[in-house]
């Protein structure tokens, strides 16, 4: 029973991480304000951590 809950939590974690990564990617390309290079670097740094989590690399 605990293995089942662990598996469900594991998949929910990946779904949530992929969802937030998608939102960040969408906002990276569709933002209206703050279009400087510094903000691109910050967005990329944050997005990379979410993508690595989805892939399974911590």
C-alpha cells in the first residue's frame, strides 16, 4: 500500500514540475515587460532546474 502511494506522489511530483517548467517557458517567450538579457538568464537558470527534475537528474 505504501509503495502505491509513493508511486502516485512520484508521478504527481513530475507532473507538477513539468507544469511549472511549461509555464516558465511560456512566460519566457511571451513576456511584455523586462525584456533584458539578464531576465533571460534568470529564466533559463530556473527552467533548467525544473527540466533536470523532470528528466530525473538532481
